[in-house]
């Protein structure tokens, strides 16, 4: 099989859409998190899926950025870098949630509960060390990156604009989870839907002839007519 830019862009589109679907899916009937539930198969499976989501989302937004690198400008670069760092950090924190916290949940129950509380906009009663900084770093990169990248995608006007708006507003809206924590599982849904929409737009574009190619063809025909 020949690997072409079209193949890679379509693969990135699929990756983004699947990431969005996973992001939405893991929120459905999500159990309450504490040192007991984090050791269950249900929660551990969801955390592994979140790691997969972060990996696919990173591939997806990389494809989106490269598809319009000449039009998205410095704002797009800044948004992409921050958003990519955010997803890398999400992968790291979910790695800890999936593989580290369950193994110490019985011996360090208070610590595990504090980490979970901090990660879900709660307050840690004890000292959780660098995990506090990691969680804060992840949140800032994700929120700022998603908002800036969404604005840049909208301005570039290469991919569909409605999911770009949804991405910007959806990531920014997650700030509200600290105000209304009872609805925390609803706030990721717009971002998940935005990733699905942007991924589909990227995938669909690669199935149609690019406008520059058409213009070049017309230009060559006109040149040929002029030469006769």
C-alpha cells in the first residue's frame, strides 16, 4: 500500500472522530470515583479508553494542523501546541489513574481519594505532591489550547466551521465543572462532538479534488489556448 498525504489526512480524520466518540462514550453512566471504584473493571476500562482517546485525538489535531498549516498562522500554531500538550498530559494522568492508583488504593486510600478529588475540581485534603501541579498543568493546556485552536480553525475556514466553534466553546465551558460539579459528565460532550465533526470534515475533504488542482488545470488549458 502506498502511503500518500491523502491517506495520512484521512487517517487523522478517522482518529479524531473515533477520539470524539470515545470521549463521549466514557461519560455515559460514569460511576462516582473514589478509592473503591477506581479498582473496579468498569473504571479501569474507562481509564484505558481515555488513554486511547488522548492518543487518537493527538493524531487527529496534528492532521488538522498540517492540513491548513499555511492558513492557520501563529495563533493556530500556539493553539495546536497547547492542545497537543493538553492531550499528552491527559494521557499521562490517565496512565496514573489506570495503572498506579488502583495498585495503591488499599494501602494509601487517603492519597488516592485526594488525587481523584483534585482531578475532578475538588479539594485535596492532604499533600499529593507533584500530582497537583500535573493536574493543574493539564487543565490549563487543555482549556487554553482547545479554545485557541478552535478559534484558529474557524478563522482559517478550511474545515467545517461549526465544530470549530463547538471546540472553542466546549473546552472553555469545562471551567464550569467547578461551579456545577453535578453536571461534570455533560461538559466533555461538546468537545467530543467537535472532534467527531472536525475529523469527518478532514476525512471528507480528502475524498474530493482539491481546488488548487482544478485551478492549475484551467490555467494550463488557458495557456495552451493562448499559445496557439
